[in-house]
C-alpha cells in the first residue's frame, strides 16, 4: 500500500508526529514493533507522566548542537505544547515547574493521543519490526514483520535510543540511519545511577538523605535527595549529572552530607564539642541522633576511628577528619548503571546532519528524525518528553506538508 508518511516507532515523538502529519492532509502509517503503542510513555514520571516544564531554557538540555535544539523548541514551545494537549482533552497540574496531567496518570496522556490518532484515521501496525528501508523511484520501500512491505513518500525515524530495552528501546534505528550515511555519536545511558567503588555500599544500600553531590573533574554540582544502592548512588541530583558523563573515565563523586553547615570550621567545632560532651559513650554511639544509624559505621571506619573507642579518647585530628569527610566524602566512579535503569540516551544522530527547521535529513530527501534517536537529551523534569513532543511535531508537520513533488499523486 502507498502512504505519504511512514513513522517508524510509536513512542512519544512518533505519535505526535503522526498527528501533525495527518492534520496536514497526509496519509499516515505508524509501524510499532511492540504489541502496543506508547509503552514507554506509561513508565514516565513513575507512571504520572511529567510531560513538560515551565522553564525550557537551553541550560536544561545537552547536545553537541544546542543552538539547533533551540530552533526546534521555538517551533513547539511550552504554551504550544499545552495548547496541543488541551485540544486533546488534557488538563494539567504543576509541581515546582514540572507539568503533569491533572489525573496524574500517564495512561491518560497515551489515551488522548490514541483517540486522536483513531479520530484522524492514522493506521497503526503493531508487532511490526522494520527490517529495511530502501529508496525506490523517489519513494521508500519499507520491509517489516514477516517479509511484508509498504511504499511511502516520506519516513520519520522515531525509534528512540537504547534506554529501557525492557520497554522495547534497543537502538535499531541507528542502523537504519547509518545505512543512509548518517553518523551516530556513541550512545550511552543518561539519567541513570552511578556505580561507585566502596566497601560500604551494601551497608548503605537503601539510605536516603539530602546531600550536595559533585563531580569536580566536570565542575558539576547538584543538591537534593540521593539514594545509596548496592552498586553506588541514585536519585535525581545524580541522574542530572550523568547527562554530561558519557564515556568519560577517571571521574570521582564527592558527597557532602553536611548540607546545613555554615562553614567547615564551624562544623568541625560542633563535632568536637559533641565528642567532648558525650565522651562517656563510644565513638559510634556519640553519633547516634546526629547521623542516620545506617551511615555511622561507614563514616567512622572511613575516618579511621574505631566505632567502639570511647569518644573522649578519639584524637582531635581524627574528629576533624570525620567532619571533613562528612563535608566531602569522595568515591571513585566506576561507570554508569545499565541501559535497563536509564531513563534516556546520550548521543545519537548529530543535529548537524538534519535541517533544524524541519528535522529532515541533509543527506536523504524525505527522511526525517524525531525524539531520542537524535543527539539531544535533558535533565529530569519533563525535558526529554518535551523534546519528544517538539521534535515529533516539527518532523510530522514538515513530512506531512504537500510540496510540488509531494502528494497527492496522480494515478
């Protein structure tokens, strides 16, 4: 069958692309390899779908071509996105700039998109992994499923990246793009936990606390709730720093657990005074009520203090060392956690290889890109979903716009 626009990948970007293209009058088909469209949408925001943010400034995004990111976002900014979804029936609530559906259910976002696709008459073919895209007489022949094919004038690759393979993101879109001569900047997990080197991880696993975390080699610092795990450290501040790590090696994580102190010197004096006042207790017991129980053994041992040593006998220099440790506990970074745990992908198709006004390939006419497959990702807070909506809209509108050489064709 002949289509005007074939969209490979029925995720966030692909669904919005299909709506945008169909509204321009195009005959549209979505090819989705999973049993259902929008599977990854359901997992976003812990099932609540953080679909955008009040502040979409470029500082929240990472790409080798940030000025080109801005050109895309300007075409589908925050108010435009809200208007788009309101027309579909969504209402919103706000939490510290983050935007959620009023129902706080990701399923609601997927359902309004699905209803619009059905209303517009977009064909959705599920369990249809694409095996080939072949240029043919100005069009494309797409092979999918069990040796099935279709013809289309334009193709939008919105296959996602490699984050969340359990949800269907396995990076097959990169190979399809490479067959047309596109580069792929090495994909790495992003918005993911960090693997750290420490003998105390099992002891600390599950501990949640407010902290300031830094990667000094990259001049990155974030503050918020972090979670110790059996592999290292997790939590939004950690996720946000992994955006910039990629394949870099030799990095370290500094954790400041004393986030409420005025100065390191005053904190040292406070700790010395505590050990003096509670001198009849052991060093470990002197910290009960001051630090989480789970943390005490690890920091005492790291500072070189015997937990059962009487507090009054702990040397002043060791107490000062303990205070310094609580202000700057350093761990070697072994690497990023797995793709299964990652929320998004760093790397992908360089924006320099697409026209930022349309997201059409500069190498192949009629080939477009949208979503996570491109070298763009954002921090936690709705930025990655907004990029998916925005890039999907831009690619869909342009792929779906009739031109002198475009549809309708004469029979």
